[in-house]
């Protein structure tokens, strides 16, 4: 797995021409401090301490998906929101979300192979002709291709709906396991940009907008989970679960002030506390190795 992760990170660097000292994905972003207030509604599903009643400190990083920080805001239609919960016992646990509900590869091998074929990106999106030729070999990637075609960026980091993409398991005190998927819902509602509005965006406009917004008052997101059923795949991030699945609200994230602290954090989605486990999703488990390699490289470059 480490060798495949190294090859994949190498290919990301080659395709995107990643500058030294930057994350190999979501290079440009803005960091904030806040707190999470749990409802306690999932006590019967998980023993995770931050999902019991009460508050936990949190660090948040909003970002653009591109590994190249020079891309304009419009060239990165997918935005990210990574959250690290600071637990009372000194542990941390993470949720990494993006404004796309699915990923474009089912396995690390397919992900790496697609990167090896895609040599150039145009206007911030993969060449649809290039990716289209891959669908015969990887039909499960078609959903993501369709998603890219119709994707619209949120009007603000604060108005995006952020999906964790992967499935996880909640574990309760009786060691019962419940498959779940995370979803962050903006308090002000989901708002997207029209293609015309997107063209006029300047580099850094999203960062400036969220900075001004937080200066006027807290930005809030509701954390929901979808409760998976036995027929819902837990090993395939290219597939969404049915929208009619039962939804449960875990709490509210309140973002209060800017901080540089989160810029050096590794928001590894596989870092979690007791009461939460990774699913069988191979892409999810692969991310641990890829994140460690990326972090090591950008650390020694600075």
C-alpha cells in the first residue's frame, strides 16, 4: 500500500505541477477555530465522546480541491471543509468533507491508473474526452464524470454542502455496528454560483468572503448522518446511498475566528476515536498512507 501511495502522490505532483511546500490536494485554503455542540441523539449508536451531549473544540480548514494554489477559485469547483475535533482526553478525530457526494474511483489502483492516463487538466476540470475514454474500463467512474459536467461551485465556503463521501461504522457500548455517512449542512442554506458568476471570480475571493463573513458573526453547520441499510455499499465511494435513508442530526459546528493553526494539521479521515471505525472502503484506508507521504514531503520542502 505504501508503494502504491507513493506512486499515486508522484502522479498527482506530475499532473498538477504541485509547488514545493503545499498539500498534494486542497493546496490553498483558510483555517478557523470553533466548537461543536452535540445533541446526544446518537448515544445509542456510538460511544464517541464528541457525539455525546456537550461541546468540543474544533479546528476547521476550508479549501479548493486543486493541488496547484495558482488556480483561480473558478477553476476548482469542488470545495472542501476538513474538521478536527479536539477531545477532552487529548485525542483528536477528523471528518473530511467535499462538495461532491462521490469519488471517481472505487479502488486505489484505479485511482492511480486514472492519474497515470490523465496528463493534462484544462480550465480546472479533467479533459472530458480523456476521461470518457476510460469509462469502458472503469464504468463505475461514470457517475463522477456526470457530476463534474453539471457541478456548480457554492457561492461561499459557508454555503456549501459537504459530504464525507466514505462510509464509516458507529460502534456503541454493546459493540453493535451501524454504517453511516456524514453530511455537513450550512445553517444559511445551500447556495451555488451560476456559470456567469463563476467566470468573474478572482483568485482568493472565497477566502476574502469567508473572512468577512466570520468577522460579522459565527458561521454554522449542522452535522447529519445517513443511517445505512444492509443493501447500502460500504466499500464503494463511487456510489451514493438512497436519499430517502433515515437522517439523524449529531450537532452543530460553530466557526468563530481565524487561526493559522490548522494549516499544518494532517486532516486524515482515518484518525478517529473509540466508537467510530473505518469501513471496508479501500480508498478511505488508502488515504492514510497518501496523507502521510504528502505531509512528509511538504514538511521537508519548507
